[in-house]
C-alpha cells in the first residue's frame, strides 16, 4: 500500500516537546555535540558544494556551532544567517561568533517556518532540528522557497529507528541507555525516523533525490570524548525522563555515567555507539 506523506513522517498537530530542554546544561551539551558530530557536518557542507562567497541560511542554530563552521566555509565575502526559536541561546551563538571574529554572521530569533527575506539564499543548512517539528515535510518545503535556483539544501538528522541494532547481551548499560533515549524521544513526540525521512522531505519538496550518508560515531579508546558526551545527553534528558516516569536521577547516575560506560566498553570489548544520523544534500533545479 502506498503511504502518504503524513503517515511516513508520522506528522502530528503539535511540535515535539524539546526533549533536551533549554538549560545551561543543554547549551554545554550542544557544544560537546559539535565536537562529536562537527566533522560529519563539515564533510556534508563540503560535499554539498558550499563554498567561499555564498549566502547561507542555517536553521535551528542553537549555540551557533554549525553557523560558525559555515562562516569559515563561506569566508568574509559570504554571509550566514542563523535562526533559532530559542532567543536566549542565540546570545551564546552571537558571543561565540564575535569571539571568533566572524563579522559575516547574524542570528535571528524566530520560527524557521515563518521567515521573510527579500533575497534568496545560495544554501540552506539544518542539523538536528526538523525532528522536533510537528510537520517536518511541510516545514522543509517552506524553507526551500528561500533557496535560489541552483541553491543547495544540506541537512543532518538523527535516525533513532536503527539504534536498537546495537543492543547486545554483553552491554547492559548501553542497552539501558538506548532504551531510555528511544522511550523519551517517543514520548516527546519527536520524529524518530527523521534521518531516513530526509529523503521523502527532499523529493516531496521537488528537490532531486538527495545524496545521503548514514553515520554513527563509535568509540572504545580510553580517552574518547563520546562517553562524556553521552553523560551530557542524559543530563539534558533527565527532567523529561523523570517527568514521563521512565527513570529517576539515581537510576541514571549522570555523575558516574561516563566512567561506567568506559568500564563496560573495556569489559565487553565492544565499542560504544552514539546515536546514528543521516546527512542529505541536493541542489534545487528550478
Ligand atoms: C538539537 S538542537 C541543534 C542545534 C544546532 N543545530 C546544533 O546542531 O548544534 C535543535 C535546535 O533547534 C531549535 N528549533 C527547534 N524548532 C525550531 C523551529 N521551529 N524554528 C527554529 N529553531 C527551532 C531549538 O531551539 C534548538 O536550539
């Protein structure tokens, strides 16, 4: 049976509760996240063809990590406009752009679905943002109207539906963390299949089928930053885990979590898997 768009992307009437909260822990987590996922976002933007001099719209900027990377890519003759619905976090983004000496970057507080610009952009980029929107396909199609003919769409979203493939009898802690993550995102109303769903978002918006890659940062080295990053994820998720009755602070044990994950990796001789994500890009033809 052919599924329509709303069935495939599981649309709802309401945006997801922003699962990771809006605290200073979350700002720290976003910066840590960029240390882990930044390289693949950079690779996505390079592969997609974002170059010097381009004008780029970046949605869901958070603490500004993607915008900062784009500011380097487009150089002083280019321009980056970052948008986030959370006005407070943009103060951090602005400060970081100023500290890095980027004069080509501006941040606008607002909903990415209600933007008005007099000029169209050479590229639109978003990382880990469509999954929180009630109707990501519609939001994406709307965003593409801000793209020039020949302009680039480059997006990166998590794919949680595949995460359970890493469950293993020798890794009870990792299994528990994966289960909690899936449960809390499900309860919040986020789209667990947004990574793979990017394909549908692109073709429904009449973009050519995107080039796509699936990645998961995995690690086993004693000093790998992923253990601490997982603990910061749980620091941000904790309020909702407790609110939904999925886990208590004692059960999660954020303070010792990174060390316990590392111990399990050493004992099980299996690497630890962070959430998978999909990158997708293509170029508007008309
Ligand atoms: C998981 S964070 C990712 C931040 C950043 N893209 C990064 O990867 O570091 C998602 C961000 O999207 C923002 N966001 C969610 N829905 C939005 C919307 N409708 N319009 C603009 N920003 C939105 C949130 O406020 C949050 O800062």
